């Protein structure tokens, strides 16, 4: 279980405005809502299993939302090709939330209260998963998700009481620990002397960076910059220029997407500043979407933590990647990690449905909290009391000469030697 850290209150504030918006939209439609003690599905039907989800097909999170849709659909096709779940066909009902917290509340209210879906998959991002999980709790629904791992999703009062949200992916706060451990393993003379910690104001972006800062400071690495900036493209250049002016040897960037990382890389290149080491919370893991935006040469040496990558030595993962490439073209290295996260959500739901003999959400919630160990394309899943995956695989990846390579933990199967000094821009 992740430790209780001083960054919680800061991230609660970051989530606060979105949560208030989401709850206000929920309050406006409570008259039609079902009581939280009565799940919408009894699990006794013999017809299709309808699974509802809200995804960002437009707006700020649209690239990730579309990738999640591909992952959900790929899983559903595979399940139906094998005869469905318990002999029942799986049908996905996906609504577009436009990357809006208010709309995600409305969508899940519709899915549960009007459409009476049997099961629910989560949206993309912690910003939307928090409000979505609150709606699901009111209807007694399990919300299995793969991209809502911020502490605020699990520490809200409703989720502490209902325990209905389950994240199949790596807990966000712990993502940077393999990198921190690697720095600690270096002789003091080889460690970076200074570090900068710019962070987009987002409950996904900040926790791993703030924990990394605490741990790296313990190693004697001096913090020369640590600030949170608005998560808006026009707001990126000023902090990027400020970081470049510090000359920090290490940059740990709190980011949620490719545009954030791209903006910092462009500013650094314009300032003729190349940090010795550069790791971002998210963005470089987006395969060809990242390299096409920043250029293969600039991507060289960039690092990112994640719980999955296309070359992961997992037979189910390798089969999923092959199917995805066969259907969509491209190469394995270009497969977005969002696809695997979404596919894993389906796998967990499938195992729960089979184990409990149906779609009774109360039974599914109890089963997922029972300590059972499940298998996914991302590796093992075992939920703790909060619904976080305590057994998640943890890796750090690096772009090396156009290839996305697993580099940490050192000595782990599949890890290659890390490039300890980032090459100059464009090399």
C-alpha cells in the first residue's frame, strides 16, 4: 500500500474544483437516481451483458480516450469470439464525455439510471474517474478502470465508504520509485547534483514527482526548481524557460500527455539546454504519437515510468499486441499503453463475472476485495483495501535510437542498459 504523504492535501485541492463540478451535476439529477444499496443488475439475465463506459472522444483527453476505446473494443471482440461471458454476448455502450467532469457524471447517470447497464468500465484520467466513481457508488456499481490511479480517487470520503472503484494499473504515486532506486544505486559522484520538478496541476501528474523529490532530496540532490503550473498549453513555456535557466542536471516532469512534454522539450532546445537526465510522468509512453510529435532524435534518452510496454514478456500481452497491429497496422513499438490498460480492465471484469457466476455488482465488489490474484496483459492484479493494484508490475522505459526500451529495474528480465546521459537534442 502506498504511504501517506504530505502531497495529499495539495492534490486534493487540485481535484477539488473538478469534484465540485461533478457533484453539483450529480445533485441536479438525484431525483431519478437509484439508491446506492440496490445495484442496477441482479445478474440473472440470459441476454447480452451490457457494459457501459464514458470516454473522452473529444477535448483535452481525446487521444487517450480513443486509445482506450480501441482497447475496450479489442477485448470485447476477443471475448465474443470465444463465446462471450458465461455464454452471453458482450455489448459495449460508450458515451462521449468530451473530457468534461460534468458530462462524465451525466453519462454514468444515464448509463446506470436510464440504460441499466450490467457492468461499468471507467473513463480516462483521474480527473474524470473521481466523479464517475461517486456516481457508480450511488448505484451500487463496481467501477473497474485503468487510468484513474491518483490518490484523490481512492481517498475521497465516498470511496473510503463504498470501496467500489478498482484500478487495474500501477498506483500513480509509486511510478518513479524504480528510477529513484537506480539513482540511489549510483556512486555519489555519478548522481545528478541538482534537480528541477515542474508539475502540471493534475492529480495524475503530481504525486509521483513529489514523492521522487522527497526521496531524491534524501540522497543529497539539491532542488533548484519545484512548482506547479496550470495544465494549459499556453502556460507551459514560462515554467520550461525557468527550468532551463536553472541548468538543473535532472528534470522530473509532472505531465499527463504528449503536448506537455513536447512543450518543455521545445523550450529546452530553444534555450540550448539539455538536462543530463529527463524523466516525465507520462507522454513518452505514447509510442508513435510521441515520436511523431517531438522527432525520433529528440526522443532519444527520454524516460517514463509505466506498468506496461509493447515488448512486455507476457504471453497474453504479446498476443494482444499482435492482434492490434494486425487490425490497425503500424508496429508493436507504436502501440499505446492506454490500449493495454483498457484491455486489462476487461480481463479483470471477465474473471470476476466468471468467478461470481453473473453480473451481480455487490458480489463482484466483494470478490475483487477478497485478495484474489488476477491476470492481465499488464501482469498481476491484486487489489488492496482501497482498490489499488498492490501487485502491479513497475518499470521505467527509455527511448534509445528510435526504440522504446525497458531499462529499470536493472537486472529484471527484459531490461537493457540505461543511457545515463541524455544525448543532445536532435542526435
